[in-house]
C-alpha cells in the first residue's frame, strides 16, 4: 500500500501547479495578445506617449514569451516561477485596464 502524502507536500497546495511551465506559457501568450490590443488602443487614441508606453509593454511581453518558449523558466525553482507568475498577472492587468502604462 502506497503511503499518503501530507497535504503540505502536495504541489497544488503551495501554488506550484499554478506556476508550472505550461500554465506560464498560456499566461504569457495572453499577455502578448492583450499588449497588442493595448497598443491598438493607443494608436486609435493617437496619443504618442501612450503608444510608446504600450510598445514598451509589448516588448517586455514578447521578451517574456521568448524566454518561456525557450524553456528558461522551467529551470527555475517553483518559488521563482511563482514570482514570475505574479509579474505576468500584474502586466496583464495593466494591458487589460486601458490605463497608461507607467514607464520608469
């Protein structure tokens, strides 16, 4: 009979599943799509500053997509992938919101 793992050892309990490579790939693909939509909104509004900000967001999203497609994120420990997931979700909320993307 196989021993049962404690609930503290299950990956889904600590968020590891949500930070898996396949989930992150889907999140980043969505980020790229929404970043492109944000760029389209900026061009429609004919606002040069918003266009620049949206272009930068799209550039970051595409760089993230290249990394995740290359398998770079799969070599990271789960804790670091969770941080990347939070970053992707934050960028996603900026892209979807339609507000100006802050550039520092």
